[in-house]
C-alpha cells in the first residue's frame, strides 16, 4: 500500500535557477538535480526533496528544511562569508546570539536562514 522507499517532500520556490544555485553552490548540497519542467530535486540516502517553481510563491512562515551539521559555529561562519544572513530571534523560547545561533541546555543548537525565495531553513547541530 504505502511505498515508504518512495516518500518525498516538496516546497515551492519563486525561481528554479536561483534555488539551484543556492542549494548546490551556497549550501553545498551535492545531489541537487535539475529535472523536467524546471523542477529541482535533492536526493539524499533517506529522502528526496522536490522544489518546484511557482509564479505566485509565498514563503513558508515555518522551517521547511532542517540540515544537520556537525559544527554549527563553523557552518554559520562559512555561510556568513558567502553572504548569508542568519535570522535573529528574541522570544521567550528562542533567543539567538549575534551570529544567529540559538543555544539551549534542553534542546538542540540551531541557526535559521532563508533561501532566495524566503523559505526558512535551519541548521541543527547533531
């Protein structure tokens, strides 16, 4: 019935070429593919992510993709050098430092950024 090995998720972007450059060249994801009809895919061992262009794209107001990193300080520094600005939060549950890193004693260490379409992505230290 459900084909678990074929599960995938998807989200829209405003421009496929811009998204391709961002996910492949800025974030450094290796398996970014340009497919038919301007659809992009990121194929990982466990999950396929599909991005499709949508002329009236509205960015998600929540995190659409979580990217595990081994060292969040290094990842934030490397992406900042490439021009990425990390989101700043000063909420009761989430407070980020000057780099945009949220450190917690009872949860994961995270940093949030947006892709060129305004979709929110997190780096999460494992």
